[in-house]
C-alpha cells in the first residue's frame, strides 16, 4: 500500500511539472487560442483605420502622408517587446518613401499582458482610389520577455477609405438692416467627399460665448434672435442645406460687420462625434426710410414751381439724392431733375422744381410723379415714387407779409430813382 501511494505521488509531481507532456493541451476544448495551445499566439488583431491610436481621421483620395493605425492586444500571459510591423495594402496605397517601398512601423514600448498596443504607419492615397472598403494585411513581429528569439504573426483585415467632410457656412440673404426685423437665410454646405450625419447647429449668442470671442463681435449681445438652435439632419458630399431665422438689429448697431459664431456638431464617416465652430459674417446697413409730402405748386419769382419736402425716418443718411419731376397720363409737363445731395434722418429736405412744358403751356390739372433716387452706405441705389395731381391754373401765392422783396428788383429801383433825380434837376435848371 505504501509503495502504491509513493508511486501515485510521484506521478502527480511529474504531471504538474510537465502539463503538456501527455496531451496537446489541458483544459476545455473551447479554451482561447494562444493560452493553452502549443502554438501559442500572443497577439490578437482588433482594428485598422486611418488616424492615430487616440484619434480616427477622415481621409480622401489624393491625401498624402496620412497615418494608418493597426490596433492589437497582447492576449498572452507574458509581456512582449520589440514590436515591429509591416503593412501590406492594395495598389492605390503606397509608402511616402516611394512606390514599392515597404511600409514599416515599430512600437518601442512594452505591451503588458492583457493590454492593447498600436502600430502607426504612414500612407499616400492615390487620387484615383474609390471611396469603399479594402482588404489589407499586417505582419507583426515581437519578442516575449524571458524568452529568446522572435515571433511573427500575420493578420488580414478590412478597412475603409472614408473620404473627408468639409463644413462651411455662408449667408445667402444679403446684408442686414438696422431697426427692422430681418429675414435671414444661412447655407451650411459640405464641400468634402464624406457625408455629415445628424448635423446640429447652435448659435453662440450668450454672454459667455461672446466674451470668449474677439472684441469685434461684442455688439452681438445687443441683437435679438428668434431662435438659436437648428437640427438640419444629414448633408451629403458636395451638397448643402439652408436654415432660417429672424434677426432684429438695434439702432446703435449700423454700418459695421456682425459676426455670428456657430457651433456645429455631426458624426463623421467613422461614426465619431465631431464639433467645429464656424462664423457667419453680416454687414449691418443703416436704414434709409424717406417719404414725400407737402407737394404743391407755387409762384416762385414769377415761375410756376412744384415744391415739397422729403423726410427720412430711418437712422442713416441717404446719399447722392436726386428728385425728378415726371409727367403722367396726357400731361405735357417736361421731365426735370434736381440734385439734393444727402437726405439726413429726422430733418426735412425741401425741393423745388420749376415747371416747363413740352410745346404749348397747358393750364388745369396735371398728373405727375415725384421720384427720389438715393444710395445707402453700401452704395446700393434705391428709388421711391410718389404719384399726385397738381393744378397749374390756380397758383398758391404766398402772403405779402411773408414774401421777401426780390433782390433782382433792387437795382431796377435804384436806376429808376437815379433817372428821376436827374430829370428833376434838369427841370429845375430850365425853370431858373
């Protein structure tokens, strides 16, 4: 009995020292490969993509020297070092060092058991490469601690050429006008080759956001917006969508630019959430709001004249103003124009245009149009028309007390007085 026990104990000791001497492996049949097999595989492939270990990037055909990363895991029981890789990709992908040159990378850090590690290669992408999924392979060589020699493993994989997305904003509704409610339309476009998914836009008009920007946009805090958040969905490559809002600009903001900073979030071709900031610029034009009133006919220095006034109820000067008298219907009044220069706000600007006729003068009622032409601060021209009827037979005569003595009559009176004086002296001389 004692001999049997001794032999059994010896058997157990030998078995514990050589766990694989009697079988290919110990443990269940579905044990992970690389843990309990003779042909131990210590590295497992996880992912391959354009970008670095911490950041995936979008890449388009024609991009040069872009990073391509292969991520792996040390699934063995020992740490590994001396990790090197050789990348094999299809023909549209070449080494930046030249055609046919091997794409190599190494990782000089130790990969602990159970942890991941990455190899980053650099690749040139052909301009003719289609945006699609491709197949590739990586050969990884490494050494295990407390073990001599080098191990090599090959891993096939698939990857995607994503294309890139390019986000731009631009206003398509033109300049804004002060002290009015403006209808604003903004276009967001994707000039790239990859879609923008689930695009969300937020206008940064709060005090904190404004304070973080340059001083040139501090006037934003005085502007009123009817909304500041838009969900515009997906924007495909080489396409655009628009969104709208209403903007009220106060009187204090005019003749200067207005910058609207907007935060745009979207999911790129990797499914990664991206956040970018774009600024939409507007010019704030002052308001020129003229009206015509008090149009009538008076006798001015013996000439029938159309007079009236222009009142600008805006907050900016109308520049290079002209007033034109035009006939309407069967009127034969001759068209004529008067230059009135600037049309200032809150200050009536008078005009007076003498009446001339094409052919014979005609009394009675005449239908006319008073037309004002002017330019704003952006040198854009505007026209305002006012239709009315005048009567050239019944003239409005100013009261005698209000009329000034005409200057041109003074020399005539002096001459007449001198002549009368001379004649009076001659008469007295003859009598003597």
